[in-house]
C-alpha cells in the first residue's frame, strides 16, 4: 500500500462540486505533502471561469502548494502523457495524470483518478494497490469511520447528480452496501 496519494483534477472537482473537498483532503493528508501537482493545478485553472468546483479547489488551502516535477523527470512525464492520449494542441492534455503517475512512482505514492484510461494505465504501471478512484476514497473513509455508508452513497449520488461521472466500472445505482 502507498504511503500517500496524489489526486488528479477530476477527483478534486468531484469532491469540490458537492462541497466535500475537505473529506478528500482529509484522506490525502495521511501522506503529507504533496497532494497534487502543478499540471493538475493547471488543468483546474483552465476551467476556473466556467466551473465553481474549480474555484473551490483553487481556493482550498488544505491542498497546499502543488508539487513541481523535477526537471530530470520531465522526459518521463512527456512519455506518459503521450501514452495517455497525447498533449493536445496546447501540450496540456493528460499532463496532470502524467505528472501524478511519474511523481507517485518516484515518491512511492499512489494516484487518485476518475479518468478511466488513466486509472487503467496507472494500475498497469504502478499496480492496482497504488490507484484509487472516488468510490475507493469513499470506501476508505467509511472504513476509517470518518463517514458512514449512507453518507458515502449520498456523496456519490450528488457527484453524479451534478453531471459528473464516476468510473464506468461502478453500477449506475449505488447502494449503501457498496461502500462497506
């Protein structure tokens, strides 16, 4: 199991969109800093004007300062970014996930992502114990007693009701037992 976690932009926005970013930050705090990367911050910043969730993420002091990936790891980041679907016209597509994976590998951490292809890629690259999604985080919070299963279900339902998507492996209707 990992000694800490890095979150991608999608998961940060999921929790922020339902006013529960502090729960994710509580989960992330067990590993100390860093909790996110500059690439993830950039992805959140790019949607700042159109997303209240992004404004909440960027205004949250619990996340701390985003990690800057060292120069000597930038070539790896670029390779991973390309494997995840390329950099796009601005070179920024999948940058957050790529930085998170490379930095997690370097620091012995895991990555939290709700991006289906990134999740699968990270699981293959780092192993399934070093990747989680929103549902996994909610299950861990239930197991630690921070929330109960009913609250976890409410949070997941609220995320979906806000038009956000959990990974496709999860059933369309979630029951409380799913979080135990």
